[in-house]
């Protein structure tokens, strides 16, 4: 419904104001300041706040209703949502109110809170940076760390101000103090991450992080420093030397594992680092809050990916490894490998039986390149793996459209579609661009569910569609078993016979 409402729609504004009043009166816990205490009415109220912000642009009564709501709540989540909605209605007035609250606030926690809100609505505010930098000098750990994390979120939105701000030097001073005192007063990893976000190509950010590499006794901290130095443009050769030393000489397998992952990030096809990761991954089950798959996804070299697939297969694909507070499966890395590797290369690594591979290689090597267009028909071979188990019509239609365009027009802007009629509407234009009368769409790597079959049937008046699958496929769709002898020839014959 909201997608059809124009900002300033008076009827909609009145409806949302009434709903706002209704839910605020029902919410008996409105005065609590505990952000975890949210009733069903509180949650519904927050939805109405957001809706009113979306449609209430320029409306004084919408703005006043939200402003009056602030007097009923101490909960910071609701206050934050309300100010965000108010800023959509009247940005300047909202900014003025928050500035007044900041000027009146002397308690550090309140100044931190109001600074966060101001920074979230005004990405051009020197005042926010100045206050957060001031809070870095607090004697309270939670305030200092809150300011560091706020800077990490807000400062990347204003890179031009970072060139003239003293924030980076203030963060550097905190690192120097921590290295000298070794007090554990600060979460030094937060400072490191903050500098990695806001200190690109800035010598004032590089120098303190290099000090960490030279002085810190914590191998984990040094690994984090190396990754963030890489982000901001430090000399890669120096970082590789530090990480290699930890990976090769640390007495902690966990630290060796983390150093190896950082090396993979900097140099994705580092064979020694990959071996360390794969060997330790299968032996140690808990590495804290560390998602190894995101690092392995940087690897794109065929031989290296094949080796990863082999090792994961040998270790037991279905075994779950606990990482942090969540169970994580190998499937994420396997999926990445399958998307980069050709079908024969992936299959060879996953199931290295020579006789099977020889048959598959004959049929699948560069499959999409071996189909030949006829005078009337142009074949489009797409990877439909992402459609497996998908039941949402919007997702199915858009993904088929995505795959068609990525296959035949990789540099073109992909249209947005949400159903079969919208997808069918762009088919004539594709035919014109390809100078063909008919299109043959071949879906590979997908075991279709009923939703996908139903959707494909709706397209058969504009497309000829075949699926490479073991499922039985009824006309007018065409099915080809993946292990069928002479599969390529069979599909090509089908294309040739299309009239």
C-alpha cells in the first residue's frame, strides 16, 4: 500500500496519526527506558512512526504528532525511530531540536546518544565529530568505546571532513596510550577497525597501526591491525611478512588460522595460507566470532578452488562446525566454488572417479558455447541453481531475467520484473537485439519445484524452454536427463527442430 502513497497525502497522514494515537494509548510500558522491553503495541507503534515519516513530508500535523510522542517514551529505540521519521518530514526543524538537546546535555551518555541521532540524519555535521572526539577523552570505558564505534559508523559518510579533522590523531593517541599502559582499558580492536574505516591513504592512521605490529604482544590484535592496514593502503609486503611470521611460528593454532585467513584476504591464492586454513579447519571446531567463508570467497583460481573442494569433501561435507554463537556449514564455501568453477572442474574435485568425469567432460565442457543458433532460433543457456527451492514468483521472475541478461547482454542494465507478464513484455526486444524469431531457453543446475514449472509454463507462448533435470517434464516444456548419452547433441537437435 505505501508504495502507492505520495508524500503529503492528507488522508494517509490522518490515518497514520490516528493509528499512532491508538497504539501509544494501548502501550502500557511506554515509560520504560529498557530497550529490550517492547510490547506488541510498541512494535506496531514503531511501524506507524516509520509510515508517517514516509508520507508526512512537509506536514506540520504529522511532525507535531511525532514530536508529542517523544514526551511519552524513554525507550531509546523508539526515540531514535521517531527522530528519523521527523527528519523526513522537516529536516531543518528536526536538526534544530536535536542540536538544542545536545547543547543542554551535560551527561556524557546523553551527549553520545544525541550525537548518534544527529549523525544518522545529518552526514555533514562537524558538531557530531567534535562531540565524539571530545568523548574519546572520557574516563568511562563504555563512553570511549561508544564514541569509537559511532565514529566508525558516521565518519565514512563524510570523507572530505576526515582530511581536516583531528579525530584520527586522537584515535592514534589512544592506541599509543594503550600500548604503553597495557591496561586493558580499551577494546583496541575497535580502534583498529575504526581507523580501517576512516583512515584510507592517511599517514596519521597508518603510523599507529604499524606501531601495533611492532609493539603489541597480542597476535590476534596484530592480525586485525594488518587487515586494516591493508584496507587503508599500507605496504602489502610488510603486512605479508608479519602475518607469515604468526602463521608459521605461533604456538596457538587459532592464531595461525586467523593469520592465514588475513593472508588469503591480502593475497587470495596464497597456497601456504590455504593449506593452513584447510588443515586447521577440519581439526579445530571453535574460532570465536570468525566467519572463515568470507575470506575463502576471495579465492578464484581454479586449481586452488578444486583443492578446497577436495579437502572439504574429505572432511565430511555434512558436519557442522561451531563458529562463535552459530553453527556454520561448509556449504557456503562449496557454493562459492561451484559458482566459479566450470561444471567438469567442480565435479572432478567433488567426485574424482575418472570414468564418470570423462563422460561428463565430453558433455559439459563449455556447454553454453557449443549450442548453435539456427536461422530462426537463438539458444540461451542459463545457470538456474539459485532457483532451486525458490517458491516466490517475484524472485523466480527476476532471477530468470537476471540470468538471461547476464548471459547474452552482460554489460546491459537488467530490467526489474515481478511476474510472468512483465518478463514476457521484454522478450520481443531481446529477439530484436539478437535478430532472431525465436528463443530457446535452457535451464541447467536446477531440480525444479512446482512453482518454477508453473512459472515456465506461463512463458511458453514466447519462449521454448528446456530443463536439464532428472524430473519428468511435461509438454510444452522439454526435459533432458543430465546423464543422458550425447546430451549436447540431443539438446542441439531440439533447438534445430524448433519451427
